[in-house]
């Protein structure tokens, strides 16, 4: 079986319900979905039918009692039909950023295109009314803003929002 994951994309900002979609080849294949960050794990499943390339959709919900310690998770899809001739079955893994570990009460995000003069502190003042709350913005964009002192005009940043 071949698997491609179209959703989520690498470094997508996700919430407690993670939607998963892609294409796979297999005959009534069963996919295992795992969401992990190395300390805890959530497991779910998806089914792909037919013997040609088929789209699949699934979702997995992160329960409140999961003890994730990091805000970067890995979403993995694996074919459960088993490998052949000692070859492991196909598996795809995508890193995502977990909004509830970045901002308590996470509900989604706004997009902000950086203009000359913007800083993370100024954006925190604009969106959270508190200049000191810039860290969630940096963490939600850690793949493009590794240094909180360096943002550039034209970058599109995700601004996490909550209740």
C-alpha cells in the first residue's frame, strides 16, 4: 500500500480534533493513526477501500487526560496489512504544532502579514492587549521564527486565539 498525507501539512497549527486526509492504495486497508510527542500517545484508525488510489478522511480527538509535554506533535499513518518479505509496511509521519499547549483555551488562529516596524511584542499588544504575551505567537510560528527578535516584512504569522 502507498500512503500520502495531504492534511495536516507539516507544521500546521492543530487543536484537539485533528483532521486527517490523503490518498492510499490498498484493498480494504486499515490505517493506524498515532499522535505522539515522545511522552504520551493517542491512537485511532482509518479505512481505505478498493484496489486503486482512493482518498480517505479521518479525525482523531485528543482527550483532556493526555499528558503531552511538548507543543510539537507527530501525526503518523501506518498500513496495518503488514510488510511483505521483511519490508516494513508503509508509514507517513508529519510534524504539527499543538495549539492547546501553546495557548490555553486554543480555538484557532488569525493570520497577520508582517509589515515594517512589527515586532512580536507589538503584535501581542495588538491581539492580546499585553506586550509580554508574545511567546504564543513565536511558538505558533516556531518553524519560521526560531529567533523571536527576527521577523520580516511579508511573513504571514499565525496568531493563536482563545476564548
